C-alpha cells in the first residue's frame, strides 16, 4: 500500500501556518569576546566619569571596548592636557573641528577621566595615537600613564584616516610609504614598552588621488610589524535608493548622492520625511536599505590585502542626517547588517561611532536633537539597541558560526538586487554556554526549526515598526519565551537565544 504525504496550508487568523525552516551551522571559527565596542569622542560631555546615569547607560549598552580619544580629533590631541593641541593652526585642521569651536572649549577629557570611565564600565580601551602633531615620546609617556592608572595597553591605532587629502596629513606623510615606515619605527619602540599590545595601521579603499591608490598595501609593505588594518565605513540609509557619494571628503563619508536615487518624491508629500514614512511600508524600499548597507560594508574587499591581517572597524554607522530613518527601528536593522558582515569577515574589534551625539549617538543625551515622543535621557537609541544585542550575543563567547536555513526569503530592491531576509549567528564557549542572534529583515514572519540543537532555550524577541523611534528596550514590542524545537520571528525582529546554562 502506497503512502502519501499531503502538505496543507492552514489558515490561522489572516495568515497561513508557517513551515519551520531547519537551522544548521556554517563553519565554526574563533571570535573575539571583546569584539563589540564604541567610539567615544566625548568633547561635548564634561566629566563623563562623574555622570552615574551615563555610566549605567554604558553598562546597559554592554560594549567591551571604548576608543580614546575618538576619531579625527585624535589626530590633533594633546594627551598631556586632554584636549586639542593648541600648537596646530586652524588653517591645517579639518574644518568641522574649527567651526564647532572645540579648541576654545574649557572642557578637558584627560587620561585620568577616561581611566575612571573605563574602570566603572568594566571595558577595555582602544587607544588612537596622534601621529601628526606629537612625537613618539609623547605617546609612550601617556600610554605609560594610562598603564599606571590600571588600563590594559592592548589595542593601539596608529592615527586616524590619514589618507584624506588634508593639509596636515599630506605634509607629514606625503606618501603611504612614509607613513608605513613611521609606523614600523613606532611599533618597534612601543612593543618594547608594551609587549602585549596589538597595533593597527590606517587602511582605506579610496582611490581619488595618487596618494590614496593601493594605500593599504603600500603602507603594509613598509610596516611588517602591523597586527591589523583599520576600516571605516559610513553608509546612507538608501530608502529611496540613493547611493553614497563617489567623491568623498573628510567629514562627508556616507552622505548620499541625490542623483542616484531610484525614486523621486511626489509633490503630494509636504516633506521628505512624510514620504519616507510611506516608503518604510514598501518592501522594495526596505530592501534598498538592507542591500545598500551590505554592499557598502563589503567594500573592505577592495583593499585586496596582500597580507592576511584582521580588520578593526573602529568607525562605522548609518549616515542620513535629516532622514526619518535616523534613530528609527530601521536603523537598528541597518546596524545589524554591519555586525553580521563584520562577523563574516572575521573583524577583530568594532567601535561603532559614537557613544553620544546628535547624528550617531548610541545613547540619548542632551546632545541628541529632540523629536516628538523620543528620548528619555540616557536610554539607548535604535542604534544602541542593535549594538547592545550583538554585545550580549558575543560577550564571553570564543567561537561562532553563521546560521544556515533550509529555505530563506529573498528580498529584492529597486535595482533587482537581492538579499536573504533572515540572518543569524551562533556563539559558544568552553563552559558550554550557547547563544544565537537572529534578525528577520522581512515584512513577513519566519519560523525556525532548531532540531539540530538540543536543549531548552530562553528567547527574547524584539520588534517594532520601522518608522518608530525607540528609546530603550522597554519601548519595543517584546516576546519572552522558551523553546526547544521551533521559534517564530515576527517581521522586522531581532531574537536573542540562550541555552546550555544550568538554570535552563
């Protein structure tokens, strides 16, 4: 007698009963449990170490490293005073530092203050050295001071974005070869003082000027002692299909070129944000965001490194200064794509830009522009929520692998490009603890089968409308549950899965 299996789609409410997709593991690889960190240009925040609400917010963020003194300002930093080097004339300084009047501020962000901040938040420092206006002795002296204050000297960056065609970097390092030679000398000297430290040289994919062409490999050819290469990436939200400008200058990274948009706003919408609110309901417009972000992150491959070195992504974020997407749940999913791609690439440390601030803050402070209904002070922004979830997933974990699905949604953008609708990573450690983070980027629910993974699992699922601007986890839709075999994820959701612990 023949047996037949009949598959029937059962209607439940207004939808169908979902078929659970089997989840399996890709190749297991080593990960850095200190991978998730934050850039911390704190020039707008006096005495952050004395702000208990900020300290608690950083603990909630869960990052493992904090970058000091920050990005571009680090190229002009006087570590002895904890502020901008007053010997540098405005004429050779990057424009935004001059126009914001940072030099004239009376605030100071000293090593002592930073050490207190790091110790209270139980994080590790990433030090970015001034190789433009200060000498090697200045850096050694101040790193020794940091060490005496109890800080680990583990991660050291040799300058910041020195490839830009700006007066001071171009004068000090006319070619990447000269920068590489200087890095080699500095690393030789610094390793004698800090033998456990790892050193990253500045990398880039830019090719606008002869000085930039194949910059990274030309640097590494003269600096064999380098342990890593830095990679910075900002990306427009691309909701209307806009792509990043080709002609990038310092400070304009990630800004969009309006001529590349795949959609044009109708006159019927009073403002661009009104139109964006409608676009956030459109599946192809949603895919514009996910795919543009993925493609932009993958530009690190254009460096075509001849030496196998890990990347340090010490600055990255979405860049869309006046968009509804800024601080929305859509931005949380955009940052999730960054983290998934960094995991795939084996990035050693990540420092999202920035801890606080108007355009990039991970934490709402008085520096963040006020929006209707947004923003209890010191709650996490949408970007901060994404960072916190990936920090939670990787904390104390030593190995990880991408999740693979027996079947997946394919999301298509305006240009016909596609991306998988669900992504996830698995993590484990020697204690038998296991975690997963999964993200559903699609506008339909997705059901996972965990039959390959035994044990009762604790699950937290967070979701929201893409246009909503959350302030902390409590402002999100949340499902707390346990599962053994199957898990259904709502549209636009992030799931944290824990198991292997004795309490489960």
